[in-house]
C-alpha cells in the first residue's frame, strides 16, 4: 500500500512540476574546453583544399605578426591551464617548447610555434599535450599493407576528394572564401571559421562528394579514417590529467575542430566554450 502511494506521489510530482532537463541528471564538475580551429600557417597543403601561393599569408610579416598577437591576447581571455596540439608524439613538442622558451623557433611559421608555444611561454605553462592520432585505416595499411588486401584496394578506388557534383562545387567556393585575404584581420577570420554555423557546414563537406562513393564505400572510409582519427584524438584529450579548475585549450586544423565540437558538446565531462564568447571577457 505504501509503495503504491509513493508511485502515485512521484507520478503527480512529475505531472505538476515536469521532468528534469537531461543536463540536470549530470551534476559532475565539468572541465571547460576551448577548441581553436586554425589553418596551417606554414601551408603544407596536405589537405584536400590547397591554398594557391598568391593567396598565402606570411605570419612573420609585421602586419600579420601584429594580428597573431591580437589572436594570442584574445585566446588569453580563456585563461588556459593546459594546451593540446595537433602533433605526433615523435614531434617532441615539449623538447621544442623548452627550446622555444630559450629563444629558439621564433621564426617558425607553424601555428604550433606561433600560437601554442607562444601562449605556453607567456602563460608560464610547462608542457604541451600532443593529441594527433593514426586511424584504424592507417593501422591496417602499415600492418597488413604488404598483403595487398583486395577488399581495401577496392574500397579505396576513386577515393580522391575530386568530386565535381553540384554540392561539392559549392563547397569548393565556400572553403576558398575562407582565406585570410577575405577578412579584415586573422582574428576576424578565426571568429568566422570557429563559429557553430561554419563548423556545421564544414563537417557537412565530409558527407558529400566521395561520401557517396558506391553503396557504402564512402561511408565506410569516413568511419575508418577521418571520424576514427578524431575519436582517437578526443580519447587522447580525455587522458590529459585535469582537475575541476583546469581549462583545456585545443589547437588543431579546423577540419578537426568541426568534429571535436560534436564530441565535446555531447560529452557530459566537458563544458564547450564558444570562441566568440571570449569577446565578452576582459
């Protein structure tokens, strides 16, 4: 009888006051994270979109160097305590950071030097966390590549990001429009390319073109390579030692940032900070 009364009371309570929001069930302290998607300052041009030489900017040139300082000061408003970068372990980020602190590498255009190391130096942070990761497809290629798998050979046929359908052509125009020459400053560019809407459409690029390759091949390759690689990068970020007061800054190519946004905003462990909201901080 008492049990029935409790059930009735709970039902009435839910009816009168409504169900909790899903977020209200997760009361654990969350770690703030800021993901800063960047173009690669040294233009390795290894991505599908290549920036033509006449559209490239030199971040060491005085005007652009001043704009980098503007970006540095803007990101400082987040007050990061840990910095994660798109780098492999054998890049030896922390050895390079020590050298940077001693005055070396200041003429390197790579954003890992110009933004990440500069921030770590000016904020007196002792280390950087390298989070780049191979994908399961990369693992397979190295381990079994010599066996020349017919399955993977067929899967990869025509997977070249050179689709010429109508939507892919729109994406070519969209991505090309996001080059420094089209913005008043690099900070304006960073605000644009790190917006929620930009990331939404940037990730959408992976769901067009070669994603339609044959029945499932494009979808399988997205899962095996690009999405898997970003999931592994997210897992590496989870492994960064942290406490309730830590604020993690992630600096990576913007293609990674569009996926990491999805992962961080869905995770109950992190509080995703929008890049644009730093405008509101002093």
